[in-house]
């Protein structure tokens, strides 16, 4: 495990598309990390935006909607889709709804979507960041488990390549 490999895994996990669903498999398959190393560096990388983006959006979010096109159109589309999908959960569970929003490793879920959801539903960063962190940790466990299970099944069924 070399420094540039760690940096690539951290960057992949911090990116808004892919996040842990890309970083952990990349670490295990491409860079030959152990499952534990992949999980740790993947979660660490995915937490990078969790610690600063809620504060950024809290302060700068309204300004983003006034920027030249296409930024407001894209942002408003994401806002509408998150509101449609999460409105019932957020109204019932409040900030706790951010945990499954982030923890379930499906397309258009994850830390970045959770950050945006916290901003949309006006959940203050002090309250949102702990929930987002819990969601990222759960997602890291789920992705690592599924990845490890997939490798184990591949070896079990005789394809050791």
C-alpha cells in the first residue's frame, strides 16, 4: 500500500458520484488493500465532505441558486427529487432520517445526498453532521461486507482469479 494509492481511495470516496461504492472495491481489487484498510480509508475519505460541506451549504446555499445557469437548474432538480423522496421520512424522524438516507448504498444516496437533504430540510450542520457520520460508517460496513462476500463467493465457487 503506497501513499498515492491511499490518496486515490480517499479522493474516490470523497467524490459526489460513487463514494464508498467505488472507493472500497477500487481499494480491494485495484490496490490490493485488505478489507479493513479499504473500509477505513474509504470511510475516512467519505467523511471529508461531511465535515465541511454542511457548513458551506448552510452559508452559501442561497447564493448557489442565484448563480448563472445551469447550476441552479441542476440544484433545483436535485432539491425536488430529494424533497419528493424524503419529505415523509424527514417530517416523521427529523434529523434521524439522514442516517438511512446516507447508509443505504444505492444510486443517488450517500453522504453528498445526505448533505444536500440536510440543507433542503433546514437541519443545522451541528445536528446533521453526527447523523451523516453514522450513515457513512454504516454504508462503509455494508459496502465492505458485500464486497468481501462477493470475493468469498468467487473463491468458494472455484474462480480464484
